């Protein structure tokens, strides 16, 4: 390029000035700044739990030993004891070690007088909020990116309890959560889904039975508790490992001598799928 053909300094300045005055440049810069500030404030959810997972107290140690030795484990007790979190971590370890092919998570579709029919969307969208309490545990176990991949690949499979009927679950860990809200009929259906190489973890708190439900959890424990393949672990308020305030709240409620854990209702005679379909017709 000859000297005469080179752009002058003044033309370069005009070019830069024109570029700086372009609206899209300001918009792109603003978007970049907002994204940077958001990323700074947003905690990283891609990291897994650091170090080996260890039981934190006697209740968790008994629960952990039961998960290693039994095909069916009942974990009962108050919120904050780490029942679900620890079960997810051990399920993730079993999957990473190649011992299982899938991790199923399930829970009854009853939630504080509201059911799936009140929620918008298809089945996955309706059941999504019910998985929220488990997502943090799965993020700790796998990292967010791998968790989302395993969910998409149907390695982690969320299944409403009402839709367990007809399945045989093999080579899998199945984590049943909030099972104090499952009826006796639903327990019989769920427990008979177990197949070869499967482990069932059944968690619940009899102090948190939702209105209108006659819980089948006590009878299930009574019937199966004596079986060699089954373990029952009861957590107490002293086993709470979450925020210290949770233990105080639990103590305040339990010390009020709440003796009625369940409410008799015609719901017990209805199948889980029937309840789901009835609720859904009033929703969308």
C-alpha cells in the first residue's frame, strides 16, 4: 500500500467516532456489562460436592449403613435431617461406579391441598416443581451441567407416584420422597415395582401428612419392617443438620402434642391415578 492510499489520521478518527455513535454498539456493550455483573453475583452451580460424602451424626450413619445393606430402606423423621440429600449422593455414587443404570425419583402428587391439576403444562411441567427439593442434591452430586444431561438422557427419571403402576424397576435406585402422603393402596403398588438390582429408598415424616390423606407409611413399616431385606431408620430432632432454627421450629410444633398425624378421608379408597386425573380436569 502506498503512502497516498493509506487512510489519514482524521479519517480514522471519524471512523472510530462513527462506530462509537452506533446504537448497536451501545446495546452490545450494555448487554456485556449486565451479563458480566450477573455472572459475578450468580453462585456457580456446576461444582459437585467437594470431598467424600460422610454421615454427619448417628442417625445418618444408621441410614447410610442401611442403604448399603438393604434392598428397601425406610427413613422417617423431621425435615432437615438430610434423608433425601444423602440418598441422592449414594445413588449418584452407585451410578458413577456402574452399579445401576437409572435413578428414579418419585413422590405423591398431593401437596398442601393443591395437586397437579392446578399447575399449567404437560406432565413434565406439572411434576417439575415437585423435583425442586431434589435438584440441589443432584447438583451437589453431579454438577448442574451433568445433572441436566442425565435428566435429558433419562438416566435420572422423575415419575409421579400415580404413574408407577405397571413398571418393573431394575438395576436402579428409586428414591420415594414425601411418602407420608401416600395411601395404603399406593404403597402396595409402589413396593411391588421392585426388580432385580433395584434399591428403594422411602422417606417421609408422619408429622407432615397433608390434609385429607390417611397415610399408608405406618402400615408399610409395620408389615415390611421384619423382613431381612428391609431396614427402618427413624431420625429424631437431634439429627437435624440444616439451619439450627429448623430444630427449634420442629421442637415447638412437636411439643404441642400433635397426636393426629392423618385425616380419614374417602381419598384412601381412590387410586392415585384417579386422583391425578380428577385434579387435572379442573386445571388447564
